[in-house]
C-alpha cells in the first residue's frame, strides 16, 4: 500500500532537461569530430599565435576536444621548450603585423575576421540553425583553405595585395621566417 | 475510385508500348511530368520509418494520388508486412534491377486502395547487391509513373542508406524524443545530399510525459535539428494493433496517430494544416487507473 501511494504521489525527476543537456554535449562532440578540416585550421591558427611567444615542442603536443561531465572543453597540452625573449617577441609580432600595412590590412581583415569568426564559432561551439550551419561550414573552410594564414596575421599577411585595394603595402618588406 | 496510376501511366507523354523493363541506356523519352520522390529516413532503427512510409503512402492514396512505396531495406524487408501485403509478394526490387522481371511484375497493388502500390525489397539478398546508379534509375522510372514515390530507408548510414537516398529529391527525417534517435538524426541530416529538401517528423511523442518534464518536447528536439517541422505523431497503443493486423493505423477509427499521419499527408500536398498541441488528456481518474495498471496508457 505504501508502495502504491509512493508510486502515485512521487514526482518523477524532470529527466527531459537531462536528456537535452546530454544531447547538446554529444552533438557538439559529434559535429566537431566530423569536421576535421575546421579543427586542423583552428589548431594551426592557435599555434601560429603561440609560436610568436613560445618555442613549442610540436611533436609532444596534444590538442583535442573532451566531452566532460558537465561541459564540452578544448583540452590542449602543449610542451614549451622555451619562452622567447622580449626582443624576439617584439620582432615576431612586428613581422606578423607589418607596420606599413597595419592600417589597411586591419581594415580589410576586420570584416573577414568577423565573418569567419562567427562562422567558425557557429560550426563548432553552438548548436546552430541547420541550414546556416551548412553555409557557415563552407564559408569557414573556403577562406582558410585558399589563404591559409591570412587571418592568423602571420607573415604572409600581405596576401592582401591580391585584393582590389590599392596596394600601398606592396613595398613592405617580404616576410622573413 | 479512379485508377489514377493507370491514368498517369497512359498520360500522352508516355510513349505507346513503352517497355517497363529497366532500360539503362535508352534515351530519355519525351518529358514526362515526374512525381515527387521522397525518402523516409532516420539513421536509428525502430523509430518508425516503415510505419511512417506505410501510413503516409496510404493517406496520400486516399487523397487520390497515385503512390508507390518502395522498400529499400534489402535483406530485412518489412513494408510488405506493415501494409499486410506479404502474401502477394513474388518478385522484388533486385529482380527488376537485374532485369529478371518487369517493373509491373514486381509491383504489388494494395487490396483496398488500387492507386497504392508496393515495390518490395529482396529478402534473401544484401544491401551491397544494389548498385546506386541502378537504384537511381529505378526511382526515376517510378517517378514517371507515380505522383509520389515514397522510399523506406533502412537503418544505418551504409550502402543501404545511400541506395535509398540516391534517387530522392526530398527527405522526411523521422525521429523520436530520445537522445539516441536525435543524435542519429543529426548524423543522417549531415550525410544527406545538400540539394535534398528536408522535413522533420517527430514520432512517438507522449504528451503526458512532455507535460511532466520526463520527455523532451518537440521544441526541444527541433531546437537541435532545426528542420522544417512536417508533423508530430503521438505514441499510441493503436499502432501496435494496426501492425498486428497489417492495416495502416490511419484506418483505425479514433486513432490519434492515424489522424496525425493524415494531417502530415495533407501538409505534403501543400495544405496549411496546423500542428495541434496534443493536450494531455489524462485527468485524476485516468491517472489512478493507469497507476493501477488499468485503462489506456
């Protein structure tokens, strides 16, 4: 009888929210593992930034997504051989963002960055609208594939000279290293 | 009921005496108005693809359309059983593809609805035996003769899935409000060709559980999949009874599930039919009854 009453009055746990949360996490990891090209591009760009400041042991590094209990996380284990000197960092940064080109290229890439940034974010980090995700994926892949280092601000950034903009920065020193 | 399938077949555009054999390299005849080819798919098994295909096919036939339902589940055919046509199957899809028989030899006509036909799958063969190009050609041939070609896709994402999808212009993705079904639906959506028009059917919804918060709602599911919602089908005991008998659930009077399938068919025909909110009909008394194991779930 008590059993019966318990059954009747028991409030079942609202497990649908648990289902929603599990689904959200599992799909994020599914979708990321299905887009290795995007993942590699992101890893490459992250490393480009890190290399300006650090000597990295690339063979020992490990970057992956992890579906932890409550959140989906990017786990990175990147062995550092050496922290660069102040001067080396300054040099690396100057090369990365050529001074002469700074103004125009900043302006040019700002919109591209915004577009790519939001697209990439949609493709991986949120659960985006389906059709938009499809477009976003191609949008995110295309510029990365054709101009691999453009947005990373690496030395090749005067790829911008190829755009119809007047190339004031055509005379900028060729990138070194 | 007029024999619409015959009407379509005898349409002036069809060349007189055209062989219904698969002609692989025959030049395409004068332009025929093609029917719609729609694959019913889900990724996960057991979410109700076959039931959906059978009931939508039947409802579309009731609406006066000529319909063929194609069982693409080679090796595990079931559409014949759900439609109650299992005793009439003699030839099958692979016989047609391998030119062992004509299209008409393989097609099985429904007993009640003469404008509904079934293309059975082979039971003693494997999915890899079907070449994609020939499957595409077969679907195309069916489109020339029928207004609707509904393809029942097997579970999985392997060759059987590719064969079922290759000739389709539209896809109905069936899912249930469960983590595993939604996950697989998401995967399948990513694998479908980009030019396919996608629609979502959420099957096996239990409004009482949704209300209690013990089942994900349709909104929860579609917040993730983000497809055009074609319909919501409530879970009901009638579906089991209908399958036992081999009659489509839309023929069972008073069935909510059947009514939901009929509404979906009308939406497929372009009618603007609202999706009801499936109010939880249980009250205090029925809750006591169901707690005691009496009455309907």
